[in-house]
């Protein structure tokens, strides 16, 4: 997809880079994410996928280049953005009901919460209905299953009618049925409302049929294009600078190869050294 103007794109970057000390996560990124586009962000652990989202959210400064979110620089509390964070198990004693969590998507970025009127309550009900969560709208969020909680998080991200939806590993820890349900909800939103989707994932196969383009980050470099252009042996071999084989097995993409990757600076975790579960690999 090609942007007619930077301001028209929900997300646009020019020469964007993020580095921690001597280590560059990604650089020279020129990108326009168009309304209704589904962009999958792939790469090994520590490559900078979540850092990319933090940059869009205004939580991580660029080391070089520019970034525009719906025509303005990234910043905290941007209501044009809906955000689905990585799934975390909520304590069963959490007092919030499902509808309370969704309502935070309307004004949770403020230092104070105004009384919610009929219009706000209707928006919350509509968002819950859109993700099939009406039946447990008044249930304590901590008592819901992982799949139910994820539906509610998506409703929270959508209740503000965002132009850009950021999803950070939204399928993690979900079974196949819930993966399909969550993917379908996100796809329906972008098709019906023109919401651009940036979808960080380790496993592209559940959403492969939905993806318009792939941004693959590895070793301080990146590849951007359609899945057919990026997820090939030649493309990933060039990106990783080591032989990587890509196969299609019964409709699933399988990557074979084990290049080394350093730990992302400042993260403090022991990350995998594989091309990771961006696609099924062996």
C-alpha cells in the first residue's frame, strides 16, 4: 500500500531508528501504515518488536528519524491509538468488572475520572457486544478465562474508536479456538472501520491469511513487504546473514535455522537465539 501523504497514514516513519548504547535494534525504517492495513511485526526475542510499539505509544524516544501517529508526533495518552498489551493473568480478587475495565479505554489516560453518562455506558455496551463479551460484562475481570479476558482487553482498546490498533502478542497463551476468535475480531474491526492494525506476534500462521504486509526485525536490520516477499529463504538468509530455510508445510510456514541474537539492552532477560516462533520453525 502506498501513502499519498504522511499525514494521511495512521502511522508513518522516515529513517526511524532505536539504539541502546552501541546496539541498534532497528534503523532506516521508512513505513506508512494505511487505514485498514494489517501489518504483522515479526522477529526474534529481543529484536525490538515491543520497543517499536513503545515508540509509537510515545514511551520510547527514537535515536534517529521521525515518526508520525495520525499526523502528529508520538505521545502518551493519544486517543487515536487503541492498545492491546501482552496478556497477563489478573488476580481473582481484582475488584474491576469487565465493563469497568472497558470504560477505562474512554478516559483512563486522565488523572481524574469524570462521571460516566448514558452515552459512555452505551459505548461500553457496544464495545462489549462487538467482541462477544456481553454475557460476562458485570463479572469480576479476575474470574474470567484467558480468552474472555482477552476479549475484554480488545473491547477496551476499541471503545475509543481508534484510528490505529496496536496489538502486542495478543494470541499468546490462547488455545487455537480463542486465537481464531481474537484474530477474527481484530480483522473485522479493521475491515468495517478502516482501523490500521500493527500486530506484534511470534506466530504468524494463525493470522497469515489476514496480513497485508510484514515488518521483520532481526539483528539491527529489517525487511518490509508482503508475506510472500519477506518470508522466503533468500530474504531471511540475507536478513540474518546466515543460511535460513523457509518451507510451507500443510499451509503453515516453517523456518529452519538458528542464528545467534544478542539480548536486547536494558531488558535483563535470557532471550532465545533462534529465529523464534515468528513462524513455526524446526
